[in-house]
C-alpha cells in the first residue's frame, strides 16, 4: 500500500503534524512517541503524546538528535501496558530497538513502528547554535536535508555518524515515510510494510500515491557517498590508533564519566563491571604504579574501559554516534567504535538490527567457528 501525506498550508512540517494527529485520533492508537519541541524552548526531545492538541509542537523531522530513543521505547514495551503506541524512529533507532528485542529488553507487540528516511542530525552543541539562528525553520530544514545537495545546514556540518551511515533507510517497520527522491511539493509518500501497517493506513483514508520516480537513483547516490566517507573515516582513525601508544593518546582526555556507555542504546546491562569494586583500587596500588613509572595519569583504566566496551558491544553497534555526542571531552569515540564494529560484524557476517529473526552472534555457538583464529581441536 502506497499513500500520500499532503502538505498543510503549503507546509511539509504541518502536513506531518496533521498525519500524526489523525493517527492519535484513531480508536486503535492510544499514544504517539515522537520528537516534540518543548514549550518556550528550542530543545526537541522524544515525548509520549496522548493529547492531539500537543502535536502542534511535534517536530518529526529535525536536526536535533539528543539521544537514541531505542532505550526509551524499550522502557515503554518490555512489559504489556494494555495501550497501543505508534512510535516514530530514525533508522538507527529502529535497528537498535530490534537488537534490544532480541535481548529480551523490549517487544513490538503493542507498538506500531513508523520509520522514515534519515533526516540526518547535528551534534547537540551544533544544534544549540543552529537553533539560535533558525529555531522554527522546520520546512527550510526539510527542504535542505532532502535535496540533492545537503552536505551542510546553515554552515553546520552534519554529524560524522550521519555522513558515514550505511543504513540511512528504514527497515523492520510497519509504516515508512519516504522522503528521498520524492517531490515534496506534492507531499510525502507513505508505505505499509506489514499487515498491521496496512490496517492503520487503510483507516486513515489518505490519497493514493505512486512510487517516486527518482528514489532508487537517490538511494544509490546516498549509499555511494556515505560509503566513500565511511572508508575515508576508517582509514584515518585506523592510522591514528594502530598502536597502544596512539590508542592511549586518543583516549588521553577521557575522564571515565561513562557517558558513552550510558548513551549507547544497546548497552543494557543492569550492572557494569566498571561500577563494581573491581576497579576501586587500593591507595597503595596507585602509589606503587606511580613509583614504577615516575607518574601515572588519573583516572586510570580509561583505555581498558573502552577496549572492554568494544569487546562487549562492537557486534551490536548500530553507528548512531551518540557515544561521541555525549562525550564532555570531545573525543570522537564513535569513529573508533565504528571501525572496530565494522570488523567484528564482518567476521560474524552480522548486520545489527536489519534482520529481526537473526540471533545475536554472541548468543550462538558453532563448533567449527573461527578455526583460523582458535585452531581445530584434535580428534582422539
């Protein structure tokens, strides 16, 4: 099923608000989860909306991406609530949520997942500066980011995570909002991807739409551009971290705040080893280390912390970039994580969040796996 979201008052942004208002007015939908501009503020945060009037502040497409919402959706869905919620997510958020479902941290049973072509994002600091210039220019942003020339936004570069994303299009959703390769002056194209999605769109009585003529061409352009940028980024970060000396230098500003862990959508452990006594060293140990080397940097264990994170999570990294976005020391940990994740995922032939039925690689054991690495057991 392919339908259309028409512009409202010649505005794509208002057309989207009207579409979500219609969804929320349906008897079957109890709540909407989507980005909303907070009152008297330029801040945009994911919000759970039950009052259609509140959707006047909804901003489904914006350059603001303060957190990956997958973990919030996990909180809404890990137990039954008796409510049906329509959830709007960026592609990396959807893929992270699918990973959490596999890890029994969420369920889509009471959800209608709505995906969209990625609208890209600025870092939080750049968005704050951008919002001072054009806090309400939603349509100008939509027209810019979904044009053929969308490298910058009012002079601000989009995040490296967005510019190197290998999966900027929605997967594993019930409904998709298509924007790339679409003539937005004629409205946005909406497709139903599942039976549940068809039932919802069927009740909205939206006008029919035809497949966007330029979509496949535009998708290919974006994939090629992002792939080129991704390769260049990985080559650069590999050169800057290919020895323990360089790796320590890369993390020399780390203050062990654990923001990157806390903002990672697929890092879900209830207790982390770095919050236990394992890394609460005795005072005499610090002195002994300092005496041995002449001096030691405090806090210790910063590089070891990041190596442990990569060992635990690189197979599940969806490349959302929130680890770097949250770093107070401005360390682009995303770049290193992305380069390691690429190798890990290639080794397991695993693409996180793209196949809901594929088990996480660390949950599956194959008897003759990685024989070139671990060797082959001798038969008695």
